[in-house]
C-alpha cells in the first residue's frame, strides 16, 4: 500500500505535486516503473495531464523527484528513530529497524530505485550520488554520538559506510524480488552493521 510522502493541501501547488508523486507510487506498485505511463499517474492522482506537465517535464523527471522524496523520508525516519545517548548496539538496531520499516512500507519504490533508476543512465547519476552521499553522511553523523564515544568507537569511515550501504541495498533488492518477508533482513543488517561499526581487531 502506498503512503503519502508529505502532508500538504491537496488543492495547492505542492498538494498537486504530492498527489502526482503518490500517483506514480501506486502505478509502480501495480505495474512497475517501466510500464507506467503518464496517463496511469494522472489517473491515480485524480488530476489531468495538464496538471502533470505543469509540475514535471516527463515521467522520468517525476520518477527522479519521487526517489529523492523517498530517500529524504527514509533518512528522516532513521535519524528520528535513533537516540544518540543509547548504547551503540541499541542505536544500530533502532536504525536498522527504521530502515526495514521504511522499505516494507514501499517495497516497489525501493526496488525501482535500486534496479530501474540506473537504466536512466546519466539522468539518474546525480540522484544516485546525492542519495549515497546523504546516506553516508547520515551514518557518519549517527556514529559520532555519545553512545558510540562511550564505547571508544570512532565514526564510521566513508568507504566502510559505502560498503555497508551497498550490501544492504543488494540484500533489500533480492528480498523484494523474491517476495520474501522484508523483516527477515533485519537481523543480517544488524549483524553486518555491528561487525563493521564495532570494535576493530588490531592487525599488529
């Protein structure tokens, strides 16, 4: 079931934009991004093509806007779920749970972000780099907290953050494609994050 990405006046300019993004979300859930048409989007949004083209130049532009909004909502949800003063183990589980809850609420959009957006080529590259940069910054910030510092754990490095994020993205995509219960990825995500973010084994 699709969920609105923002709560706005449905009759105002931002309200129309939100309705169109929600309309695209429902279309992706029903038939996937590739087979979705602008007619599908406006039908779901209960508006017109004239309204659509007043907001977006193309289906592709609407898709990229949806993915940006979805990524922003995911980051906001994760950050809100984590209490910086909590023990670092608790923070990891809180962040992983918020991630799983988010993707479980919109698995089709998540899969489109991972699998279909790259097919847009150069048009999607800025979005991908922005999303991964924002997610990396989020992990660095979350691990630079009192709970991690009490355990003498430094903030995660950006290369390690990318490794963690990349593995989690692929596990997510495979789970959605297989129709698996997405909550089954919670424990592997916690274990992997704990191994990467926890005490380092000295090579000396």
